[in-house]
C-alpha cells in the first residue's frame, strides 16, 4: 500500500489493478485531480506515514518529493494512530519564521488510509484492581493501555504478565504468546510487534525450488565465463548467504567485483518479487536469519558457494597506481568462488604473511597480498572527503534457553576494509550509470546541529577548531579522541567510539531516494546499493535497472517510474528492521543483567542526559540506565545496577564513589569555564581588531 500512496502523492499515469479500491476511496474524499494523463493528489492535501515522538507528538512524513519537512498533526482523533500508519491530511498554514518546531507546517487529519499494524502486542498487568493490556511498543514512555473484549474473569484465568496479540480495531485477543519472563518469546514479540512474517507462501517456496541447485554453462552461452579466475568470498564466519566475491588481476591492476545475479531468478512482479518487496530486507538475529528470499535462493542457487558455478553481475574496474578508477565496465558473467573464508582467516593470513596460516590456495594469496596496498590507497582517497566513523557492534551468543551465554565486540580489521573498499567502488560505478533510479543519499548536517555538536564536544573537554569546514572539525576531534584512547584512561571508556556515536547522532540518517543526491558521510557525489541483492530489495531493483540499460530494454522507463514510490517503502521497512533487531538485542541484554544482579553487577555508564540517564559502556553495553542522581552530561561514572524491570524495559543504578565523582565534576566545570573564557577573550580581541 505504501507503494501506491507514494505513487499517487507524486502523480502517476497508471493505477495498478490491485490498488483500484484504494484509488476509489481517495476519489470519494475528492482529493484527486487529473492533469493530462497524470493522476495525482490535489496540492491542498498530503499523504504520508505517521511518526510519533517520545513525548507523544504525532508527525506526518509526506510521500511527496517536494515536501522536505515533516508536518505536525494539529487536529483530529489520532490517539489510535501508530507509527507507520498511512494517513490523509489537509495542509495547514506554514510556520512563521522564528517559531520553533521540528515541522514547518501543520496538517489536519482527515482519515486513516492504511493501518500498517492491524495487530499489536501487549502484556497483561494489574492496575487499580483491574487487569489491563499494556502495549509493549509504548511501555517505558507514557504507556498505552488497550481495551480488551474479554471479561475480567476470563483475563484472571491467564497467567501474570501474559503476553498477547490483540486486534487493534476490535480489542480481541487473537493469540497468546506466553509470559514475559520466558526468554523464548522474545523473537516472536519482536517480529509480531513490527508485523514481520516468518514463512514464505507455498507457491513462492515451490517456485524457488524449481530452479534447482546447480548452474549449467550451456544454458548461458551469452555470459562471459570467468569461472577460471580465482575469485574469493570473504564473509562473517557464520554467514549463510554469500552476495559478493572479488578477484584482483595484479598485472593489469584490475579489480573484479562479482555480485550474485538474483534478478535472473526473481523477475519483476513475480510471486518471488512480491515476497521480497514485502520484506524489503533480510533480518538478522544472533541465532538465525529471516531472509528476504526463500532459502532455496538466498542460501542456495543465488549464494556464491565455494567451487560451485554461479550467475553474477560483474564490475571490471581498472585502477591506476594511485588506486583511482581509470575505466570500468559492467557485464553478466559466470563465476566460481575458489575459496569462501572468514574475515578472521584473512586477517590471520595478512598478519602472518604466510599461506601456511590459512587454507587459502596460492592462486588467491598472491593477488590478495598485491591488492592490499590498493585497498589502503582507496581508503585514504575516500577519507580525504568522507568520514571514518567507528561504531561498536556487539555480537551475542545465545544458549539453549535463548538467553545470552556470552557477547563480544566486533572490531574493524584490514580484512573488513578489503571487502568494504571493493564494494564501495562497485556501488559508486553503478551510481554513475544511473540518471534516475534508486540512490543511497546522506544530506550534510544542519547548522544548528553542528553548533550543538560544538558545544557538546567542548563540554567534554575537547579543543574544538574554529572552522566552518565540517570535515576538518570532525577529523581533528577524532584525532584527539584517538590520543585519549592510546593513553588508556579507562579500559571500557573508548573515547573514539563515544565521539563517533555523538557525531553520528548530529547527522541525518542515510536513506533511499529516486534523486541522485550526494552521500555526505562517504563523500560521494552519487551513490547506490548494488552489492547485496540477496538481502536488500533496493539492490535487486538496481540490478534490474542496470540490466535494462545494458540491454537497452524498452521497459526501462516503467522500472524508473516506480522507483520513487519504492524508496518510500524501503525507508520505512529499513527503519522497522532496525527496530526489530534493537528490541531483540536490548531485551536479551535486560534478561542478562537481571541474571547477574545477585552477583553484584557493576559497570561504567556514559551519562547521556543531564536528567540522570546514561548508556552502559561495558557488561551490558548500549543499554540505557537510569541513575539515582543527576550527573553532568558526557561524564563517565561507575555504577551498581540495583533493579532491572522487564515490564518497562528499564534499568536502575546507583552511582558509586561519590567523592571521586564530585572531584571529577569540579575538574570538568573548571575546564569548561576556562574554555569559554578563552573563547570570549578571542572574540573580544577580534572585535577590537
């Protein structure tokens, strides 16, 4: 439905037959007009998706390309609206300059067009003598209680903290999951909360299996046969779906990036395509993957398995001695991976510089060693205009009870850079072929966000350069953070990760767009996603477009026309995937913390808000913690965890060593005062000069 409403918001020539009912509903509200042969929404109206802030304010994210800012909903009964719902509203008057609001315009709700979540997940709790259903998605905020059709007598027959699936419109309980204290239901809660399905339709599974598990050369006489080249697949050790493989020809300085040709099997608007579009992305849990495509494709015929012939789209990229692209070309090929190895195995080889340290054949180790200097140059070239933000990814290991048995932080290595730089080159070259289509864009930060960042960095004791160049500002601060980390002030206080996290929050998020806008973070004028068609629908669409360009396909205009609507859908689904994975991670961490309470659980906290809230740096990393007192923002304090509340997803802690903390506060305050006194003095001197 998102696809159709995004189409109509921007204007479309054709109304797909499957959306005629939705089109008729809009006609009944008299909000459409036809100009020539284009059907579109009248200028007084707006269609978009609902977003709700933590304070409960309701925003409308318009599907129309020319609406750059959100709308704030001013009137209407929107207490039942949920994030992601699609609504029709009438535009209000524009905001006057100087008025503070995230949205520049107001809008008045007309009607709910499509509820993206007809069901919600709730936990039964006792409140004022009544058993009520607390919506899990809203707990920890204001807490939204649902009206249920069942009598109190029937509800009392259910166990305490029973988790149920509720139909929003009727208030009927349609499924009972179990009790909140049972770790086995976390996955089901996360998926059901965001309406992600487990299984593929029988017809799509059957269609996927029909391709078999082998590729035969005789069936593809027009493809370039590269099966003799020693391609190598480098992935996480537990990867099941292999999208990409690389090979570097040392003599000609030519990089070959081979990407699984999923579009050969998943044709536009087929049953498989509909399933892939519905999911948008593969979803990864610590213990399993829920693929975008049936396993027969994602882990079977599409996956670049070792020693098995596969169909691929290949970029042949010639580099000069400075690792700059001289020329490139894209073509359809047959390839065969000569080795599928993990990042750890590649890193071990690179550190030891000996083939004996790995199972890799000489045919791969020879070109791999020669390619490393080019990787380093590529990275250096890119970071001259782009950024290197280091985020700490936490990998969980679960036991049979679906609880955390251990966790570890994953670190970026040279092996990761080999794949990263290769994929970036292929994505950039793909974007160069597109005038329109699907792009990955990232706008530069707004000036007010940069000013806030400056203040935050200064309050942390950093020497912030007086420059308007964002690249200089960020790289100089990162250098200061690296120096602090080398001093090893704290084993868990990784200043670079903290600083980079703060900087990322000051930036807008990267999104999909049908317009070829720049990618600020990477420093590219134009960028797209081409390298992961097994797990990202965006990449699958890009493959289709590039193939249409190569073959001068008459259907190219039709493919391009649908891209704008698809990008809106992809952005919403990408956000949902992040929410599912985040929910699962944090709930597992809360259970882990609760188990450790009896042993005396201590950890370091980065205070993220002056109100006494912080984020754990170790033991239960990335978990939000509420402190027993106010502490200055960005200070790092040692705490003892006192309580873990699964119901509200809250962790409460007591700050330790108060005298040491008081000393730290005085020192921090003195640094900030000195810094601002110095700045005021410099400003005064400039004015006098």
